């Protein structure tokens, strides 16, 4: 987990389920949030975007009169996601789920294990 990013139970975390080009920055990510997720970008909610192979992640948030993007790339493996049923374009994650995902690890059988290789998101064609 990063020293710069803190995760709180009181915050809404939304995973955007379609792959995103990591060259997108503030304005184009804000446009995705407004148009495809139909969310208010200055609500204080946190929005999570992944690249196609889930090796890179961008976390977008508005707080204290400004926007922030947290960008992380794994040196091996891929970000693991909770099992997501349904076809909705966004998924509301818990604080615990986001902490596990950002760590690059997954929780199995009561302990942490190294993240596995890339597996396609449920419902997304590769």
C-alpha cells in the first residue's frame, strides 16, 4: 500500500470495468466518469481505472479544491479483482477490496499470495 494514498470505509470506490488507455489524464478520465458512469466528479468518490492487462492502475479523486491521480504499475503479475457478476460498467468496491487490489496481492485460504498472471475481467471481451 502507498504512503500517499489512504483508504477509508466512508468513501465510495467505483471500479470502471472497461480497459482504459493509461495515457488518459484528468480531463478525459473526468469525461468518462461524467458520461459513462453518470457520477459527479467533485463528490469525493474515488474512481479506479485499469489497463487491458491489469498491470497498471489509475485512481482518480477530487478533494480540497483539486483533482488527484494515483498511478501504479506492477513489476510482475496483474491486479486481482473481486468476482464481479453482471454486466454493469462500474462496480462499487469496499475499502478492503481496494486495499487488496492496490497491494498487488490476493487473499486466498486466509493468507496473502502472489498475484497470478492476467485473467480477463468477467463480461469483457479480449
